[in-house]
C-alpha cells in the first residue's frame, strides 16, 4: 500500500507477490543521467523480488531466479549495489543484474544483514555471524567478488537481530536474550550481556522470579540505536543499554501485554514500540532524581580501628552511587487504533508515523501538537490576508 501523508488516503494497492512479504527497503535511483525516481524493493516467501515505482504504483521489474526465500534486503548506496540474503548472499546492480553470489551457506540461510565499513557486511546465519567483504573486479568489468573474511561464533543461540550504531560499532541479539557489542572495524567483541530480565536496574523494582522462561519472554525481537544507547526489545519488555557504561541503565519489563515486535528511536530521547497485543506506545528516557545516600556506620569495630577499611569502601561506594545517574522509561503516549498485532511501523519524521497490523490496516499517525500549531498558523495567515483585503476595499 501507498498513502498520501496529508490526508492518509490510500493511493495504490500493489499486487505482485503471492506469498508473505519478508523484506522491504527504499531503492531510490542515483543515476545522474536519469531523473531521480523513488523506488521500493520487496522480497517475498514466493521466492521473488520486485521493484516498485512509488509515484505510479506500477511494477518496474521482477526477479524470479531464487532457489529459496529471500529473508533480508540491504541497499549499499555508497557502492551503488544491493544485497539479498537467503540460502545465498547475492550482489545485484540497480538494473537487477546478478553480479555475484556465495555458494549455498546453510538450509536456514541468512536471516539478517548489516553494512559495515571497508566494503564489508555482517550476515546472521543461525548462531554464526559471517563477515563478507565486497570488491569490484580489477579488469574494468562490472563484476564483483564476495570474500568470506571471518566467522564469529560467540552467540549460544540463533541471532535474531542486528543493528549498526555508527562506523565503529554494531550490535547483535539472539533468541535467548544475548546482546553482543562488536567493533565494526576488526570485529572483536567489546561487551556481552545476557539475562536482561534477571538484573534489576532500579533499587525500587523487585526482580521477577520465574522457574521457567519461555523463548518468547527471552528472545531479542528487535534492536534500534542512537550514538549513546542501544534499545532492546526482549519479550514484553524494553531495555536501554548504554554503550559507554556497558550496562543496562533503564527498563520497562512489561512495556506491553504481549511480545514487543518493533521499536524505533525518536528525537528528544523518545522511543516508540509496537506489540502483538495491538498497542503502539511512546516512551521517554528520563533521569530519576536520587536522594542522598545515608552513611553506613561501622558499629562496634570502628572503636578499635577495625572498620577503617570498611569505612573507606563505604565512602567510595557512596561517591560512585551519587555520581551514577539513574534513568527510567516513562510512558508518554498510547496510540489506539489497531485490533490485532502491530507487526512494524515506519517513522517519517515530521510527516508522521505509519503502522502496519495483522488486522489489514495501515494507519497514519500525526503529531497532534504540531498539527494543531500548523493549523493555527494557517488560520492566522488567512485572517491576516482577509484583513488586508478588507483594508484595500
């Protein structure tokens, strides 16, 4: 579907795939000899990839030579190529010519891709993270080569999500709740976390005790990031992992009534999330005001000097506690409109937010405060124009 942002009116309904759509990506033309065209590329379980023209809704081109489902798509703007991941990693030009591909990897195939510096990509293949380097042929032709550089086997379970933080860092998450921070240049492990649900980041939050954790409760479903933090959707909860402190600084263990499927960072320290329960919520990361810590007495032993080392340790712990800010996620908005699982959404900045649900609805949301201001400004302009017209008469 495509819709018009000013009214939310549906413009086109795109028909071409016969099975579930598995990946989608913007595919804008960058050919300087041609007029810029806004394109969209989609992959499906029907083993096809289609390029669509957003301005007309028509199908531009279709590729049907895949031997398995294409699970992910990545457009490398800098190299002017795009990648498809399934049982193979394939490199294509914008004319949809196959430039090169890897040999058959595994039956599970590539589930996620992320672009790295130095013409590299990281591909999630089961529990493994495979680093590939792309290079153009030296003979002047349009041919490309894919070289497998390294295999990282630090995850204990299948990798479920990847996110690039910046040119120096990327992060991966697994089905059992592992979170690993990687160096994007030499692919070494910078930090590793597991069992987010077991650690209480707030002293006033009682940890939840369970004898058994289902995979739905522990799986990292989605990752998003800014330059400072990684936001992790785990089960029903949302966790904020600070990259500099290398620890979780805030969490909402029950952000939704069911699993969180998609999260996205908004401006002004805000975050948006959607869930299987049909809800879409907006959160804000805020700093909690802390009360001064009470000094700890060393009791009887202090009389004889035995408590001196203990006193120094208490003072050091107190100083660290005072200097460490405590954050929390506060619910600031709840978007009610869907009756079934909200699978994902697309954030378009000031234009608005589009949510996609299993109830077959795509809903366009706008910032009510901003829209009200714009309408008031338009009204004042019209009143000013009418007043000027009356003065002239």
